[in-house]
C-alpha cells in the first residue's frame, strides 16, 4: 500500500478483492482440510422459525456471561480466540458467540429483511437466550456484557437505545463499530447499494478469497490468529442462500439507521476498542464516537492493528475485558 491510504469498506476489502483473486486462485489445494475449527456451534434459539447457532464456551452454570455479535460478512467463529482466552482465565464466566441469521451455520431465510430492525430483534432474543442458557426454567443470570464488532457494534447500539438493551445488559464493548454516516466513503456507499455489483460480487466469494480478504483487513498480524475460524466463515458464505443474505444485508443494513445521534443515550458502561491501522472503518472515527459516547467510556487503541483487534490481539483484549467488567 505504501503511503496510499485506501478508504476500504468491508465491501471493497472482501468482495472486490475476491474478484481480483478469481483469476489467480490460491495454490494451497486442500489446505482448508488442515484448518478445521475444533468447536461446533449449538442451537441457541429460533427467530421467526430460523435456527440461530452459537459457539458456547465456559461453565454452563456460570452466572457471568458475555454475548458476542459479529459484523458484516463475519460469523461467531471470529470470537473463538478471545472467548477461549476469557474463560481460561475466569472459570466463572461463560461466552456465547452467535452466528447471525444469514451467517455461519445459522439458517438463512430467503424472506428475512436483513435490516437493522431485524437484527435488533435477533439480538434481543440472543440476550434472553444467553442469560438463561442451560439454567433451570425461569432462571436467568443478572450479569451480561454485550460485545459488537463493526456492523455488530452498530446493531448493539441500536438495540441498547431503540430496543430493550439498556434495561437488560450491564456493559457494552464496541470493537471498531460501524453506524456513523459516511464512514465507508462515497464510492463504497454507492457500491454497497448498486444492484449490479451486489448481484455479481457475492458469487466470487470462496473460502480462499475470503481468507485473502481477511488477511488484508488484519494488516500486520499475518497468520497469528485462528485461520480455522476465518475459513469457517468463508465456507459459510459459499452457498447461494448465504450469498443472497449477504447481498440483502449490504443493501438494507449498511449505512442505514445511523447511530451517531443516539450514542449519548446509552446508560451502561462502555468500552471502545479500535485498531490504529484500520482501513475498513478508519481510526479517525474513534474520536467521533468518543465525542458522543458517555463521558466515562473506556478507550483502548491498538498499534499495528487493523479492523480485527479481537483476532489480532485476543490475549491483550481478554485482559482488558477482565478489568472493564470487574471480573
């Protein structure tokens, strides 16, 4: 990249890169066979008849719980490293990383709107499910931390203020959140709404092109992260149903229902995390978020870090979690 700073949205980082990779595929052959994720998601709940899957970590009887919500073209698998680090150091905590409908191994209903209000309702059910999972009927925990990355951060803020989140959760962690007007740049905003591009680009995504795009988002970390988790996500985007859901999410959720005007209505403690070398959602937007978030918001910035701090610095972020939530 040299000195050229690309304002790349997730659309550019994954879909456009996928197009470039089609003519020069990775030569690794069956490399994906060597990178199988050693965890299997379980059904956490159903939303409008669609099964929503989640990776579950930790003691099922734990009374402190963390719920992770991934971003655009992501999956719950990207939180595996962070969640395992948290439960390894704190056996009294359980973690739940959901695959939103349309992603991962969750169902991909063709008639779902895949817009912000839809995902808000999904997260509300996910919160209830995480707070009562594996407990006796009628029992639920009273300590839940909600974590959202990128579009997941946008969805979580929307849920807190426009939904029931301020009444149900105890803390919020935002990792490179989306939701600010114009954050992806004019060209990328146009591309994200162009039906011709959306009709063609998702068909170019394969496990290998997704992995290549993901590495570009990471910037510095190379292979020092769970490649199996990334491949899980890439494989999940290869089906026609997943490609249709991704196109719908791009059209209906990105650059919609902005949250810049409601950030000051969050009534729970907040931690904001951002990579200083994020070319997907530029680090400069961290200052804008901080100007609207509650004054006591904790801010953590990572040097030599791209769009995925939870993968690039999972150990360090796990320690910050412990301090933030008072484990």
